[in-house]
């Protein structure tokens, strides 16, 4: 490393230096910005779509069957038409309408499940770290035990026993499996922060426990909390899509996973109906990439050593 | 060689036993909370097969007795727990009267085989690439290409599976679309059969490898950054050792150890992902068994498969935790 200090800066290094000067704020790093932009884009499709597109087209039989997207041709030689720009599926639903309704649904399950999971995690993590003793033992063992159990399998048992569920119900169920890692993370951070100078200083100056928790500790946890939140959004969506692809999850509400499930079952792969499974797959892929970028960006915020390497 | 302190061992054992017990309990409780009566499902299946069923009340009572759901809950619970611990989950209702354990035993080797194979490949590729990303002598291409490829990390294997399936099985027809081996080959230790298994297993394994190697690479990158500045690496450089030698013997060797614990945290997601890959490829493993059971509302099989997969996960985590001090003697276990 030291031998490179005298060398003139390469173009990439100059660009990096310029970027650091321009955005001195670590929260403005390009990965984070791009990731947030991608997710906002998906939300925007859902919001704008509701105003400009006829959402009745998500109902079965509301459109001709198996029409390809614009510019493509299906096996029967039909070209795509303007009325159904992304094509239609095997049950006569418009793909564009399915996406406008389905993509926000999928995102909603992920966000709601993680919000609840995070809240439980923050509460339990702080309790374990602060109170210690028996409470800590119970919470720690509980989190250790639950973290090993793959959520998908318990939820499969649950949903096959109960049948149809609503989106909110599914989010609540998934939330029961995404509180463990935030709990562990926050507990570990709280334990290490309790030893740090500024917290001891606050304690010496007679600050209340809630003041220390929320005013002294929580702001320092923010990058970790966001990182943990995004990670659990990803886990929740993966679990939700997994359930939907197994034919569980909400039966009558369009979601991206359910669309893939129906496409596989109808043999869309063999019939070359690539848009039927391909568009939801692509959209989910983009969603996950957006979440990953946000997570990498947050990593750079909380771990400055990564910044110069990116 | 490290020695495992007794407190740590007890702690891990308690966690393992609790995990298994809690998982079994949840799996047992959930169906009891449901308004759906398994005896009525079984009767419905009979009615669907025969057109109509006479004496339905008596048959229902008999079915309930057979399933043991006419007994007090506490008796049912202990029966289920002891059954689960001895891998006795009763009889499959869809493939009556095959015991659930037989179905699982037939599916398990496929799942474990696919899992271990794809895991070894990803662990090797991922860690090597992660190390190369940080190493200052690796070619420029590596430093640009890997972060780009890393984008796939976030995608669950089911999506990559669909894409690979479409390209290589449906379009190019290089690989078979579904199944674990060709129906024209007699299962056995013949070259023909092994070839068929490898041919069928390639795409499912690839779809897992493509999306998981990045996880290891990312972790390795972080660890390598830590190792890079260590004194022993500087000393090795000053000694004039070959850079390649330093990379393998000094840096990767030290950085790779925490990756093994990362595995323990990741295994649950890996298995769940693989279950879904098996479902879309109709691969003869636990995933397909589970999916078929869901379709048929075959409850004993769903419970059995879920329990066995959770058991595998918990045991793997336990083993990793126990083996770790042997692999890395620097680690001292604390019971914190």
C-alpha cells in the first residue's frame, strides 16, 4: 500500500476523490442512492399505474389469452398489441395490470413484516442488553433457538393448515421470524456501547435510562438498524415469494410470486410464454438488487474502511 | 487443538434440544388451531374416489381413532413428540399406507447430495473470488467483474433457476427440464445412471451456485480487508515470500475461518431456497415431496418434511459451533 502513495493518481482514484469532496456525507454514496431510486421506481409504478391503467384487467378472463408483449410474437403467431403492452397470461389477465397491483403487494408484505420484526427486535435487544440477568438469558436463548428454524417451513405448515390468508396476515406470520437477527445485533451493540465513554459519562451525569437508550445509543445504532431492516425486508420477501411459489399465500390477491406459481403450473416454460413468468421474475430480481445496493451503501456508512475500496 | 469448555457444550446442547422441541411443538400446535379437520379431508378424498360414501359418521369416527385425534390433547402431544424424535410421523394420507419416514428417506439423499455439492462449489469459488477482490495483485478484470457479478447475490435461487431452466432446458435443450434422472435409466450404480443424475442435477446446482457464491465472496472481502493490514502479512512481504504464497498461506488461511460460522447462520435460508429450486425442477428431493404434499393436503408428510429439514438445520448449526474451536484454536469460548 505504502509504495503507491508517491504514484500519480489513476483516473478511478481521481474520480473517487472528486466524489468524496462533492458528497462528503456518507449517506449520499452512489450505491445507497441507486438502491433507493430502484425501490422508489417500483413504488412509483404501483402508484402512477393506478391512475393511468385500467386495473380491472387483473381479473381472470378480462383480456385475450397468452398475448405476447409488444414487439414479440407468440407460438400462434399473434403479435403484441398496444392495449396489452406487456402481454397477457394464460388466464386472460393483463401483465401490466398484474404488475401494477402485484409488485407493491409483494413490497408491502416485506416492509410490514420487517417493520414489525424490527420493532420487536429493538425492544427485545435493548431489554436484553440493558436489564441483563434472567431477562437476557431468556431473550438470548429464544433468539438463538428461533434463528435456526427456517421460517418457510413453519409457514408452510401454518398455511396448509389454515388455507387462504390475507396479505397482512402473511406479513404478520413472517414477522414472527425476522426479529431474531435484529435482536441479536442490537443486544451485542448495546452491550458494547454500555462500556463506552459517552454512555458512562451520561450515566454519571444522571441521565435517565430512557434518555441513554434513545438519545445516546439509538442514534449510533441507526446505520445498523437500517442495514438490519433492509436485510429482513429481503428475507421477508424471499419467504413470501417462496410460499407463493409453493401455491400458498394469498390465493385471490395478485402478487409476483403467485403469478410465477401460476405460470409454472400452466407449463409456461415449455409453451414459450416467457413474459408470463419472466416479467415478475425480472421485477423481483430488480427489487432484490435495489435492496442489496441499499444494504451495501449502508455498510459503507457504518464501516468507513469499505469506502475507499468500492 | 482447542478444547471445548463444558459450559459452552452444555449451552449449545440446550439450544439444540430446545430448537428441536420448539420446532416440533409449533408443527404440532398449528394444525390443532386450524378449523380444518384432517379426518374430513380424508373422507373427502374417499368420497372423491368412490363417488359417494355410506356411513360417513362411522367412518369419520374410525378415521379420527386411526389418526389418534380422539384422544386428549396432552396424549396426542407426547405421542407426536416421541414419534418425531424416532422419525415416526405416521402414514401418508395421499400415498396411503406408505409411512412418511419411507417417503422422506427416499427423498433425503437427493436433497443432501444436491445441497452438499452446491455448497462445496460455492464455498470454494466464493471465498477465492472474495480474496482476489482485495488482493492488490489480482488482475484488473477481477476487481471490476466480481462486484458486477455480486449483484446476483441478492436474488433467491428460485429466480435464477427459472431463468437457467428457460435458457438451457427449454430453449437450448442442453439439459433436461425436470426430474433427477432419466426415466429410461434403471437406478443403480451404473455409469449410465450416474451420468443421467449429473446431467439432471447440473441446472439445479448451477442455479444455487450462481446466486450464493457472492455471499461468501462479500464476507471474504470484509475479512480480507481486516487481514491485509496485519503484521504477519507485512512480515511475510518483507521476508520476500512469493505473493501467491502469502495470499494462500497467510491471508486466506486466516481470513477464511469466520466464514465457517457465517455458514451456520446462512444454512436455514440455503435449505429453504433449495426446497424451492427442487420444486420448480421437480427434482426428486424434499422440495418436491413437500410441494406434492401441499397439493394433496397430506398433513403427516408436510409435518414430517418440515421437521426433518429443521432438524438438519439445527444439527448443522450445532456441529459448526462445536467444530469451530478445533478449526481455529485462537477462539476461546465464553458463555456470555
